[in-house]
């Protein structure tokens, strides 16, 4: 728990050096990194994540202020730039960074290191790097050849591949649901237009009798069908945007509104109206004017 400015906030405390910023692609929004003397001495200095800064200080400037972490006070020397949600939905900005020796001496009370972050150069062989790290850790932990590893190695590339595979499956499932929805909606539009042709048979016959061409009637019903589907598509886009915005606020996850995707969805919905409205429009255009005028 971090306490400052009359407020407290439960957060993660990370003990590391400035290399952690580089490996994690972190940028400083304000302030300075730890200097070498502070890292060696385990000085009482800290860097606040964006969430911690907002919860403790709101709009006030925390630089130079002191916060209390587990009974000791440390000075805020920098602020991390916001990153937002991580791949697993965690808040990456909810943390406080201190020098490693500071955490070991004043927070955990031991010299153990819970995790290591390793960044490879572009083009490096990650499998070879994992094998080398495994050998090094087994050697440092004095494990015999028959002993199992008492540590875990997590390759973020493999995690990203797994998440990408899950995303592809979800995309396919949602695409199938959308296809069924479009089919059902298209059939509904076709039925509505067929009923409309039946109820307006006399009107259609009158138009044909006074000189309207088949293509005029065909175009009229295609436009009506397209407008019906387009209005449904517009309503769907607006409802989806509202629902996503509401869920994003409730779940504290970012929501990105893509104009291109929504315009494409609107146009596709209008196209569905033309496709499923063609048969009713064609039937209306081919009515016999004489028979149509006799229709009550």
C-alpha cells in the first residue's frame, strides 16, 4: 500500500534499475531516472506509474513529494508515461518503481530476485537464448542433470502467438455469428418487401399503366430495400458503439472506434438489402398492369 497526500492506494512495487525501463519500453513523462549512486546505495527514491500518480495526487505535481511504502518514506523523482492495459487485461500503469537494493532492504527484507526480464536484439534466435538462459539458471541454482527446473521461462513471443491464435478463432466464431445474423436479417427484409409488393399491387399496376418502365419499378423497390437495410445497419453501428463505450468504462479497458470498419459495416448492410430485395423488386417490376389494377 502506498500512502501520500492523505490518500492510500494498493499497488505493485517493482524493484529494479534503469535497465528495466529500456527492456520494458517505458518512457518517463517527467523527472529523471535513478542515478548510479542511488541504485548502489538503495536510496529512498521512487518512480510512480500513471495510475498511482492519478489516485494519490490527481492533478497535483508529485515530483519532489514523498510517499510512504511499507513504513518508509521515499521521494518521487520521476513519473512513467501511461501505457494502458496489457495483453492480459492488467493495468500496466498501476506500479511504483524503486531501486532493487531499496526493495530488498526495506520492502522484502531479503536479497531474492523474483523475476528477470531479458530483451533480445532484433533477429536473435529466441530458442537459443532460452536454452542458454536455462543452462545458466540451472548452473546458478546448482541443479543436477536429473533435477527438474525450479524456475519458469516465459517467451512473450509464444504468448503473443497464443493470443493471436485465440483472437483468430474468436474472429471466425464472431464472423460465423454475423453471417447467420445477416442471412436471417436478409430473409426478413425479403419477406417484408414481398408483403409490400402484395399490398401495393394496385399502386404498382397504376404506375405501369401510366407509363412507368419495369426498370423504374425495379429501382424503386431496390432503393426501398436498401434504405431499410441501411437504417438497420446504422442502428446497429450506433448501438454497438454505445455498448462498447459503456463496457469499456465499466471494465476499465480501452475502446477504439474505427470509422473505416463502421462505414464498411454500414455499406455492407445496404448491400445485403439490395441482394435480398432483388427478388421482390423483380416480381413487382414484372406484374401485368391489367391484372395488378384488378387487385383489391
